[in-house]
C-alpha cells in the first residue's frame, strides 16, 4: 500500500514542476492537460514502484529466474 503513497507523491511533484514550468515559460496549458499528466505519471510511478517492491529484476524479465544462482538463464537461443 505504501507504493501508492510514493506514486502519488511522485506524480504530484512532477505535476507541480510542470505547472510551474508552464507558468514561467508562458505556455497556455489547460487544467485537463495537467490532470492527464498527473494520471499518466501516477500510473507509471505506481507500476514502477510495484515492480520494484515485488523484487522483479531485469534478469528475470529477460528469461531468467531472478536471484537463483543454481539455475541457468535460458534466453531461447540455440546451442551450437
């Protein structure tokens, strides 16, 4: 559950920074733009925090078995 709080804070921080950037640079952005930005950032951050929390690593996403050293990584390539 704490990954949702972290994702919310990250999304809020990104949205505030983009809002301040739009004010300083004089961009004419509407409220729906910032709402979409917040929702997209929240979903992205929640997904990333969830995967990090569950302990997934790049090695396991590429066909390996995570942190198990006794098993070989099988990328699906033929043996020559």
